[in-house]
């Protein structure tokens, strides 16, 4: 427990290995290093310093190892600045410039990632699934000692709430992942920190910024149905439930349709145009020509955010044929009886025009398809 507390303090408070470097704006204004007292709080990502009287100009920025500069906006009378979206595991240098009516101040604050090189968690990734759950995984650093232990902390973009991993995934006693079943504390963009402890050596930390839109994996569309008349078939589906609040315009779908022909003992499968793309603004439906007599077909659908196109897995393949019915593979079949001369199901006694049906029709229910041709589906469960 002592090691864990120590690790948290090293991560969340100004690092003891910070180096303060004073610079002279000119030869006449030599200022002691303690005059600004620059300090950084990694928990809030706030850089602050002692205010100076009669300040006319203030500037704060950081430089990473690739010499990239991040500089937040700052008013002259402010004595702190906040870095909203930065990662620190590569090591950064903070710098503050302050001019007053009498002199100028410059001070640097080095923020290294202390610990042995190669001990930090690596191959870090997270994904949201089933709309309410998230898994994060990582691997042990290549030079990490046998007793290393890693811990995950998450902060939302406002830095007002910290989430500690509630359920760790372990490999030989070492935390290598985390499962979260409550995502209420997350925002659209979140900061992830994996730090570590060991009795032998210091362990470096790893941090990352992740966008929930980019890491969510959609479930496949549900309630896939197919309705056919003599010339066309209409495929419908329900958009998947998501963690993000998305409208139908945010979705894009792909349909994979196969046509199967049985020639004596030889079964042939013909493919429609590869992966038919359907925009979400088409009301989750796709109508395509398919004339009678109709060979057996199968269709499956997947979904993605139109801005990212990180595709879901495919839905279960649905089979349909000249009966205009739906055959979830291996579960249900339609009987070849009760047909009229044109191959349509006869309407049984008690069925009324316009009867509503659900996605799963039970024995004896009726439905009215979109082409106003009335078909009766009897499901025989096997």
C-alpha cells in the first residue's frame, strides 16, 4: 500500500526530479531562480508561478522531445495557465516568461519521466462495446522487473473527476488490463494514465488522450427483416444502441447480399456488388430488384460512424427466397403449404388487413408488406 501511495504522489504532484533553470532576459536584469517559483500540478495540468507587480507581459508554453510547442492563451494579469490536451510520458519542458515595468523573468521547469527506460506499460488501447462497457489493455514493459504492478487512472476533459480502475485483468498477478461497467464519468475526450510500482526500481508512467468516438465499437444492426413481392425485396434493420448520442445521420451501413443456386449436387454462390453502402438518412432500409422465381438469398449488415468508419461485426446472416420469408440459419423454416396459384401465402381466417407485426412473427400472425402485397407467414419452430 505504501508503494501505491508513493506512486500516486509521484504522478499527481510536481515531480521531485524537476529542474529549475533561470535565464536572463538581458545582462542588466539578473533574476534569482526562486523569483517566479514555477510549479506544475499534473493532476489538473496547471502550471503556476508567483505573481509579479506591474506585469506588462506573460507567456507560458511547453516543448516536448520532438520540439513541438504547445502554448495556451494567457492574459497579462494571470499567474497560471492550463494545458488541456497534452501527454507527458515523453518528457516535456515548461517555460514561463514574465515582463514587468522594471525587469524581465524567464524560468524553465523540466518534467522528465523518471524510472528505468522501458519499464512503462506499452501497447495501450481501449475500446467501448455494448454501449455501456469499456476494456483497456496494455503489456508489461520489456525491462520491467518481475514484481512490477500497474495501475490505471482516467480523467475526463474537465479534469474534475478521477476514475480508478474498478476491475483489473491480470496475467500472472500483474495488471495488464481494466474492465469498466460504468462510463458515466467519461466525456468525449479523456486522459488515461498507467503508472507502476516496484520494490526494485522506479517504473515509468504512460499516458494517452482518447476520443470516445474513435474507440467505440458498435454492435451490428438488430431486427434485420426482409420482405419481398414479385419484383423487389426490401431489407430493414434497427440501428445499434451506442454510448455516444448519435442521430440516424451519423450512421453508415454496409450490406453483404449473396444469391445461392443449387445445380444438382453442386451449390453455387453469386455475390452482389461487393458490400453495398447505405447512408443512415435512408431510414434503415434498402430496396433492391429481385424477380420471381427467386433463388435463395442471404443478407447480413454491419454499421459504423460515418465520420470514422470503424465497422462493427456483421449481423447474423438472414436467408430468404421466393416465399418472401426470413430464414435465420438453423433456427426456423417456412412451410410450403397454404399458397395460392402465384405462390403467395393465403390469408388465414381472422387475419385483418393492416395487422401490425413485430420483427419476430409468431405462428399465424399476418403482415402487410410495403408493396401492398399481402403475405402470410407461418413459422414452424424446430
